[in-house]
C-alpha cells in the first residue's frame, strides 16, 4: 500500500522544512504530515499509512471515515454504495 500511497502525496516546502499532504478522494479531508528537514516521500507514506486506506476496487486513497466493509471487501463508501445497489438487484 505504501507504494500506491506515495503516488498520492503532494510535497510542500516551507522554508527549509518539507511536509506532505494527501486529500481524501471522497470527502476532501486533507491529511498533513509533520514538517521536518529532509523528510522524503517514503517517510511521509509511512506516517500517512495509519490514517489512509486504499479502496480495493477503485484504488483511490480515502480517510478512515470514507472506508467501509461490504461482505468482507474493504471499499471506499462510493464503491460500497454501488456494490450494495448491485447486490440488492440480484
């Protein structure tokens, strides 16, 4: 997951320090890493890993509030709603 998450991090410079952000693709909530000198994308991905989930269907990064489980499949709430609609039609 860290490899996928690294692609969704945005790097910001604040003087000599660096920080990264990640935006939930469902609700728009922004996560921000700590600002440190010499911080790299690997470190930021490790830090974000505890608060970020990747949908197993669409692959988008989402926050914990926008991540759910349907029939044992971990999905973002958007994909979960579509799956539930399809399951109801069966």
